[in-house]
């Protein structure tokens, strides 16, 4: 097939970081794959390649006189993740055999993140198959710095306590730098006291469940094994058992966002205590009221609560009911939450608003215990004021 060349706008560099794909297209529609093919020995040079497209439709594109704008809407590479804003990287397009290829005019720059997009809907329109349902593909990547020494580390694992309940629902890993969201499950292991690896302890999410900064990884103990009386629990039992000691191991081969391994592997040992099947009780929380306009507000909990949810599901409201801006600090063991306002406290009655979806380590929320939940998950990621929050009133410097 004769190649077609078209130049787009802007330039720059890359090496694979993480990939996210749009939902699959309709049944029978093409399922394209988008990747960056680097030149061996020169990772900044290479091409974006889309495979899995029907040859007949590619032939129609080859015969059409597409404009620069049409090519750019079909397949583009940018340094700005906002679509369709931001200038596209300079380069040329080519249809060779059964591939759609884009080659940047200049080598890509190490350390800069790139965002590529193939639009399946635009492909269907341009190839005369509008509405066919071809899937779109997104790809984000960067080029590793040459001869860079690995530096990313696991900073901590939470819960940080030496003992967690048998029905614990989540573990968190905090990293010192953004990590690559790929092949996570192959580099994280749980071993029992005999040295045997625990079979399927966590929900398998291929690219992991990361926070927006790619620095906190959430590991879910398999709910079907945690919850009593359901199939996986009856067949395999709980993933961890009371009275046992376990080792959580993170391989050094887990890569950061630059494509480099960790500076060192990581290991955390913990004991397993009895199951916790009671909901957190705000009535048992100890409130430490700030004694001056610049002092901290604090809440001490009788048991550790979920660290990530504590950061999101508590807020402070002022006398007018509006949220008070400030800094939250959590104790390492999850038993203390403190808040320092950005501005001095105002006189008058304030309140701590607590979302009823706040959970303890075993997934028991204030609203209901884990094993009493309906099939739909407890909503715990909304606005703390959206579901009639529990209000704990207080007056600063009384």
C-alpha cells in the first residue's frame, strides 16, 4: 500500500509508563491496539502504531485525501493530556499494510510525559463505516532518562500496626515517586508463616488501583474470601487467618514512571488478630478542641480507621456551614486525625462532618457492617455533605 505523508504541529519525547484503554467496541467491531515502537538503542525515536484495523477500511483511508485536521483527530500525540486541546507533535502519517503509523519528526524528549489517542469513532466516519463501534485507545508514556539510577522506594505500608484483623479489607502501599501502572500483580506477594505464597489473596487488577499521583497503591483482600458464607470463602477460606504471621513482599522489579525498578525491594511482616465485625462508633471518639485560634483540632479513635477514607470523608465546617480550609495530618497507626486551619479559627460553633461511609480496617462503615451490606458497594467516595453527614459540634478556644 502506498504510504501517505502528512505533517502535524509540535514535537518531543518518550518511554512506556502506563496504558489505559477505552471500553471495547460493539460486538463485531474492530478492536485496535495502540503502542509506541521505539528504535533499538535509541528509545526517543520510533513510531506510534495502531494495529487490528480492517484492511478494507485502511484502503479507504489511503484513497481519501485527508486533511491535517482529520489525521490529527484520528491519531494524535500530545504533551497535554486534555483532549482535544494542546498542540500535536510534529510528524508524518503512513498507512503500511495493515497498520496505521505516526512517526514524530524529531526524537522524543526523555522525562516528558506524552499522551496518544486513536479515535475509533473518527476512524469509522473517515472509512465510511459510521456507527460501527470501533474502540478508541489511549496511551500515556515517557522516555527514560539515560543512565538514571533507580531511586523510587516503598515509603510505608498501611495499616502500619503490627497486627490487623482477620477480615481486614485493604492494604495501602505508599511510594516515594510516581509508579508505572502496569504488571503490578506480578510483583506483589503475600507469604504465610511456612513461607508458602498465599493463593489469590487480593483482587487482581492488572494495572493496580492507584491514586491520581500514582504514588499510593490500594490492595483489596478478596471480598468474596473475607465475607463469611459466600462461595470463595466457603471454598478457599479467608485470605489471612487469625493467629498467623504473614509477609507482604514487593519485588524490586516493580517499575516507576520512568521505567526504572525500585531502588530496593520491600517487606512488611504483620500478625493477624480476631475479626472485627462492629461498625465504628463516633460516640466513642475523643475530640480535642483547639485552645487557641492557631491550635489544631484533633479526634482520637478507639480503633484504627481506613487511612485513605479518613483523608477524604471528614471535613470541618465553620459557623456559616461552609467548609474550613486547612491541613489534615494522620497518625501512622490510623487512630488520630488532626486538622490545622489555613486561617485562625473564628469564634462560634463549628462542626466536624463525618460521612457515614467512613470505614475501619475491616470495611465496616459507620452506616453498616461489612457483612450486612447489600450487593451494591457502600458509596464512600462522594462529598461528605452529600449523604446527611454525622455532625460533631465544637467551639474553638472556648
